[in-house]
């Protein structure tokens, strides 16, 4: 299998995203190697040895995606035995022309710390944890958004992703069976925050499968129970005009991006 | 201020990462707009209107970074009033040549759901939550890594990032004052898992500042207490050969990437 290397003097997240996006267009598998924080010529030479070894072992030239700010180190890696792609280079000159200013690559600014956004995100994570699963209602006023849905419909991972990626404070509130003795009504604690509500739903079969992994053969996990709960929450969303999303076929990135697009919620970090 | 648009028929995460990496090389500020899930020609025309409006309002041609798989939609956006950058295009032909196969862009594979990796990540998030703050020791055998450190040294956000981004199961264990009556020793519950331990530390001043936001003027937040606790944990890390990292100047992405690089821990998701 051909190897693909992602190399940087920073986290290498940009090189990974860039490489993955390109490689995902090809119906082939690759062996991935991420090598971040290459900050000395010695380390760079070590990396080149690994690339050469991979070439010798497989007979296939490795692909090398790199974003390296330090020119000396960049030159070493650009000389590797692999096929080198440095996507920044190709775009810098046209962008300089378009903006009428020169690029000033200082160091990795994209995934490194920014005093302000750091605190925002950690605060948002702490908020999501403190306001998970309806345990704490007194901070709902502070929430940017309140995710609702039945147990295991994806509320917690989504709230954490919104916090870590965008610095958004997401509380979440689970609808439980107790709320559904009769017809599910909007719980009174949520009424004041109706404008912040966003509903998640999921296909009954999938929910049944997820809950069964947790508590096999329970009433909680039964398909019948899943269908009942989901019917009730979806009816509530429609009746109350709460925007909602079926998360079944979406990744947590997609769910989060869709929530932002659907609600117009402003992210705190870019 | 010049606007920068990130547009895609998927999440637009790739377009954002690509655009941000490039723009971070320039000492200018931009107004960012992410527009994901553009899936119809109508939506694409709407986007072009927004781009044109921004141009008219500011007198500055917006930058438009896009990764669009659907050719019809891609063509519309490529015709916008902005300066268009489609980074995939430029690299597809050379990569086809290098690999000797044709690209088969089906749809967005990078940030969409993969049945297998989805479960891995959600499982890992649930694991991190269930094993946060040393509340649950019985699953440490299942952990890929156990983060240790004093209160507020970054264990929880890091464990959640490792879970969401890499599918890694990270437990965490806080060293508290009770452990430090005398000299801090390795708690007996951790001894069997010593090979999984990774220590976080932080500068006393910064810890003092973070704890003060939480509990101002407490002994817990006092600089003296922070210094004492940090000295104890760092001594322990050194004595026990536990790999560790000072997180003070690093973002959660950097801390996570450094942990992977330093431990050689295999990620479960690429």
C-alpha cells in the first residue's frame, strides 16, 4: 500500500486536511503517517529517511503533503524521495497580487493558541459539560443554543464539538419517557428559551441499534419504545416550530455545520 | 474589511482550513463567511448574490475558497464576483499522473459519516466523559491513554479532543491536594497502568489566573498553592519517567498532536 505523509513544523492539521481532501477523490487506500512539529534540520533528515524507507519497502513513491514555514526545513523535505505537494506555495503569489500586500509567514497561526479564542473554547467545553443532559437548568440563559432530543440521539457529542470547534455554548436537554406519559409537551423549564431550542432526531432502527449496544433487550432499547419516543419529539418539534435535524446519516461535523447553517448561530472562533 | 467566503456542497471544513492556512500568512483581517451544503443551482446563485453584495458594500473583491464536487454548482461559484480559489482542481491532474489512476469524485468523503469511524468516535467521547476526573477507575484497562495533572491543567478538553478528532479513548486522573500531604507518590490505582500515563503541567502564574476565574481569592487559586501542586506533580513525572508536557502556550490541537507525536499512540481515525 502506498504511504502518504503529512508533515509540518506545526500540528500538521492543515497538511492532513489538504491531503485527505485530495486523496478522498481517489478510489485507493493509503497508509497515513502524520509527522508534526519538525523544527530542526536533524528531525527533517530523519523524516526523509522514513520516506525513503517507505519507498524502498513498497516500491511505491510515497505522497508527501507538507506545510512548513521555516524555509530551511521546507527545503529539506521538498528534497525527499516522495512526491512532494506544498499547497501553500502555489497560492501565495496570486494571493499577494490580489491583496496587494506581501505574505509574512511568521509561524503557524492556524492551529496554535490565541489567548482569546482559547479561553472561549475551554469555557464552552466546561459549559457543555456542566449543562449536559438537563442536569443543570440555571445556566440556560447563558446558552447560545439548547439541543433537545431523546436519549442517544447525538446531543452530547454535538454540544462538545460545537464548543471545541466553534466556541459555542451548547446546553442540552433530554426528553425522557416521563415527559411522554400523555402527549409530549414543551417542558415548562424550556418555555422561556424556546428561541434557543434545536431538535435532534434519528431513525428508529438506528436508535434501537445504538441503545441495544448499551442495554440489550431492555424496554429502553426496544424498537417499539424508540418509535414511540421519536414520534413524540418530532410531533413536538413540528407543533412548536422548533428547527430540527435527523442526524442518522451525518457525522458530528456535518450535524454541527448544518446547525450553524440552519440557525444562523454566530460562531465565536474562526 | 475584505470578506472571505468558504463554500462547499459539504461541510466546507476543508475550504475553511485551506483558506485560513493561506490567509494566516497575511497580516490583515478578514470578515469570514462559511456557507456549507450548497446543493442546488438556486442556492449557488444566492451565494453569488451575497458575494456581489459584499463587493459592492466594501469596494473590495471578496476572496472565495471553495471545494465543490458537483460540477454544475462548481461552475456557478467559479463565476462569482469574487476572487476564486479552488485548490483541489490544481492538484488533481498531477496526482492522477503520479498515481496512474483517475480521480473519481463521488461526494464529500472527508468530513461525512463513515459507519465505522463514527461509532469509534462517539464511543471514545462517551468513554472520556465516563472516565473524567478520576470518577471511574474500573475502565482504565480499556483506556488508550490516561492523562494526569492538577485541577485545571487541561485534561478534560484534551481528552475530549482526542476522542472527537482521533477516536482515542482517553481517561483522566486529577492529582489533588489530598495526594500531596507528604511527597506526591504515584497513587496505587495508577500503578498497573503506568505505561498509559501522560502528564500535563502548566505554568503556576497561568494556573493561578485560570483558578482565580473559578474561585477568586481561594486557597485553591492562590499562587502559592498552584506552585506547590505543580512542583509536586512535575517531580513525580520526572521520578517515575512519566512523559509530560507543559500546556501553557499551546492550543488543545497542539497539545493533542504533541501527545500523539511524543507517545506514538495510534489514532483510530484518519
